[in-house]
């Protein structure tokens, strides 16, 4: 009797904890440390989002609309901030921030655009905006 009492709720919980892919979109978030913040939205099909935060007080805000867009954040250290917005198709962004007090903002509209930002040390700031098709931007700071 006791087994039957717990089996049904356990089955429901296991089903709810299974990852669900909506229209082929994917979200992976892994955080270590304390006081991290993440806010993300995806609409459309086959969107990809990966966020990794380590340290404390890092924040990431991402938004994707369209299809086959990819966003990767990263971040290690403390009080780093990444804001990324993409609309259109086949856009790729990235950000990898190490150290502390970095700010990275990227906006892409259109198709097949790419951004890569790497910031190390302390207090770097980056802002990129791309509109159109086939744009590429790379920012590396120390």
C-alpha cells in the first residue's frame, strides 16, 4: 500500500523533470557559485542557448526570435553582465568573460550574422549591433 501511495507522485515528478524540446529549441544552463541571474526567452524554431556562470553575481539576459539562432554566454568571476538579443535566422553570438565587472551587449537582426566577444581582466565593456546579412564582429579585450 505504501509503495502505491508514493509511486504515482514519483512518476509525475520524473516526467516533469525530463527536458522538453519545443519546436527543436534547446536550453542548457549550468551555474556554480552564488547570486547569479539568468533571464531568457526563445520563440521560433531550432533555437539554441547555452549559459555557464561561475563565481558570484553574474547575470545573463538573452532573447531569440526566428529560427536556428545560437547564443552562448560563459562567464567566470564576479559581477559580469551579458545581454544578447537576436532576431532572424542562423545568427550566432558568443561571449566569454573572465575576471570581474565586464559588460557585453550584442544585438543582431537579419540572417547569418556572427559575434564573438572575449573579455579578461577587469572592467571591460563591449557593445555590438549588427543589422542585415552575413555580418561578422570579433572583440577581444584584456
